[in-house]
C-alpha cells in the first residue's frame, strides 16, 4: 500500500472523528422537521376577491412576505413553497400557538408611509433623550435642525460623513455622498422627474467639497437630518442645549418616549397612529411618527435606470385626487427636506414601511409632485429597486389568503415517527452488516467501517447545517439516508466481487486488490453519478418532502464516493498484508484457491 493511500485513509478517519468531537463540543444536533417534531401545515389559497391580482409576481412577493412573518414568529426552518396558485407553509414545532401562527399568516399587511423622526443608527438599542438632570432634550436640537449663519441660509456639518441634496433656486440640485458611510441605496430621495434628471449637472463625487443652502436628511447611520430654522446655535458641532420639558409639544414628548425604548416596537404595538421604532433591511433603526398615508394611494410603480445608466430608480404613480396624490403632497409639504415640519417630520424623510419593516426612507426634495412625475433615486441596486417597486405597486400583502387545508402533527406523533424511522434504519443496518460479515468476512468489516465513517460525517454535516442554516431533517430525509445505506453497500460489493474475479484468475491477494480497484472504481463512480443526477432532478423539479428525500440521498451518495475513493482500497490492502490473511485468503471472503503469480 502506497504512502498516499495510507494518508488518504487516515485523513478520512481523522475527519470523521474530529467532526463528531466538534459536533459534541459545539452542541450541534440535527434540526427536526414538521413530521418528526410535530407542528402545523397549512395550504393557503387566494380568495375570490383577489381576481386578476393572482400572478406569478404577486405569488412570489407573497411568499417572501410570509417568510418574513414566520421569521418574526420564531419558527425554526419553516418550509414555504408554491403549488400552482396555492402556497404551502409547514411550521415545525408550532403546536401550542397554532391559532396565533395561522392568524399571522392570513393577516393582510398594510403599506404605510411614516415620517422619520430620528435615525437611531445600527448600534443603538436604547437612546436616552434626557439630559443629566432628567429633562427631555429638544428633538429639534437632536436632529440638527438648522444652523443660522446670519445670512438666512442653513448649513449642517457632520463629523463622520455628508450626503446632502440642495435646491439652488433654479431647479438644479447639488449633492455629496460619503462613499464609506452613505446608505443612499436604502434611503434615497423623492424627487420630481425633471429635478431628478437635472441632478446630472450638479452631482459631485464623494469627498469633494459642495456648498448647499439647506441640507436634506443624511442617509448614514450616525448622521442627522436637517430642517430649516433660524433660532439654533451657530455651530452645529456644539452639544445641544437641554430644553425644559414644558417647552416640548405633546408630539415631541411622544416621539421622545418612542425613541428611547430598548429594541424595536413589538409587532402587536405597531399601530398606524402610534410612534414606533423599526429596523430597515440593513438593521438600521429608525424612530417613526404616525402613519401619514397608506399604500392605497399608489396606483403602480416601475423601475428604470437612472440618468447615469449606472444605477436604478423607482418611478411610482399615485392615484389622482384626494384618494392619491393629494394625500402624498400633504405629507411631502410636512417632510420637505428644505423646510420640514419640526413636529411632524423633523428629518425631512418619509419611510415606506411594510410588514413591520422599513423598506426605504427617502428624503423629500419638493413640496408638491405631479402624480406620474415622481422618482425615488439613491443609487439602488436592481434588486433593491424592484423590491421597493413591488411593495409600492401592491400596496400591501399582494393577495388576500384563506386556509384551504390545515394539517396538525402532534409532538407525540412526530416523536413516534422519528423512533420508527430510527428503528427501521438500525434494523436495516444490522441486516446489511450481518450479510457482509457472513459472506465477505474481514472484507465485510471494511464495508461496515466505511458505513460508520460515512454516518459520522453525515451526522456532523446535518447537525452543522441545522445549527447554521436551519436545515431540517424530515421523515423523507430519513428515508433517503436509509436508501443510501444500500447504495454504499452496493459500492463495496462491486469492489469485493472484482477482487474475487482477479484472485481466481491467478493473481496474489495484494495484486488482486490493486487490479480490481481500477475496474471497480469506474463502475462505482458511474453508479453514484446516476444516483446524483436523480437526486438533483428530484430536488429541482419537486417540492416539500420529496426535496428532503432528494437532498439527503444526494448528500449520502457524495459521501459514498468519498469513502470509496479514499478509504475502501487502503483499508482492504492493509488487511491483505496481515500474516493471517496471507496464509488464509478465505478470511477476506475469497475462495479456497491457491493464489497464482502475477
């Protein structure tokens, strides 16, 4: 046996044992699916009122929104898939709170436009808006509301980064962006179409100096928003002066209380008329005011390339009249970045919120808009722009859903199924091991050792994926693993039978082992590749339990290839070199014939 063969064999053994040690030390264990730990499975179908809204696009968006809701419930490894126009949701472990989970799934979300009161940044979980004496701090000071330089214009300087948009009075806009800190892709700007196009004449690269008369909201986590006032201090870097509680309006007091909570607002407290603290998709935390308008005002929204051709923008179209653009313009006047309402929208930004999450929080670049001449820009990636456009277009959960079928699996039944699967696997393994030992003797021991090593590696991988990525082991997956025992046994039998043929033809045992491997490994690889192709096709073309079967069958087949390639031949060759085997080849299951010369 060559040195390389010894190293490969020992590497497999070491990897298997180290993997088990790591799994035990890390406390990893396979995550069980619905049919093994109990839970609830529900088939949701669009109601008759959905009508023409039932499209592939609306169904896909609904699946994504449902996935976010289930994540909030805290279900480990939910399974969500489409079957035609129906959506199948499996919630493992949800046994006691089934009603709450089902109600959460069928709840129709509402797209809300909320004013941004304060940007808390990604690292702040509890903002104290009181001074050392316990008095609330004026929100106008916290948001950097304007610094009068004596000329009637306002300028704000941030110590970390700047992202400003200004109106020069002639319809053009100047802006600067900090390349490291900017979150323009997530915040962006609401601009009239003509104004957005004119920005091409006045956009400067990050780091260049830009002069602006009034700053809009900074999109970075640690910068502040700007509003135009004439009573603030002359230096924006000076610490804000505490304001007596009596000078704060009720709105400011409510905002101060909302902004100072720890964490985000609970889902059940996310009321339309309340101040809330929510996260955006990047984990940035925003304090938001009461809802100014809902998604019902939006008629449609599309995406397009911006004027530079390097980024994407969103073009919403609002409904005409009081039920659409009028409501948006009322909100725009309050959140206009150059002169925001200090009580309603001090930051000059209007957040778009769907399902308890801020999708985007653009600044407002005009007081009034034409309903079909609006651009939300901000160096969006294509996927970000399409997500925002879909949310605006559907205005809420795209489809109203109702439960068509609900199937409950109790925890007791799940454990009984798991026990039955484990017992079936053990019985199958014992029968296979008995046959291999009886027919191939010590060679059968090599096959059993390979199965054990494969099982150890499989346990490590499944437990690691379950802990890291939430990969669930279902009953179908258990069946796939049991089938894989037969696949691995077949690989060993193919090799052992080739060794027999080579030995009977007159070769010595060590030579027969080496020669047989050359022909056997080709057959083994071809057989395993066929199994892999079947597993990949099943996984790709099917859903639900069949995909679990295909995944674990494919994983076990790959491990069989590894064991066959790196362990089987070296282990058998090592046994053949033992004195007892050389004297009695029948110990390897070989016929009682004298080994011939090479």
